[in-house]
C-alpha cells in the first residue's frame, strides 16, 4: 500500500506515462495500489481526476463512450496526461 496521498500517486503515475492514460486505467492502478475495490472508490478516483484537471494539473487528450465495461454504459471516458503546470506543481511539492 502506498504511503503517498492519492492525488500525488496519480500525478506520479501520469508523469511516467507521457502518452497519457484513460481514467479507467488510472482507477485500476490506484485501487490496486491502495488495496481498494468497488464502485465508490472507482468514482472517487474519477472525482480526483476531475479535481486535478480543473486545477490545470492534467490535460485531456481524448474522450470516448464507455461500452459498459468500465464505469457504465454510455458514460464518458477521458484520457489524461500531466500538464506542464502539473509537473511544475509536483516539483514545488517535492513529488518530482
């Protein structure tokens, strides 16, 4: 289990993947890392991604409609990557 807070873990994960990751891929990694499961925690990761995106720390690369295999049929999936501002903030917080 990671000792790093969830937002920090997500930022570090995206820093390692410049091509970006889909929100369902990020949720999968976070739940595995923290030993969590269930719709509540998957939704919590999506909310955290929304917060990071709204703060300018992430950039949206793509969107797709879920076929029901990730969050639910017809839900919008997002692909994110770390923004230059996000990397700057990570450095300032000692995460990079």
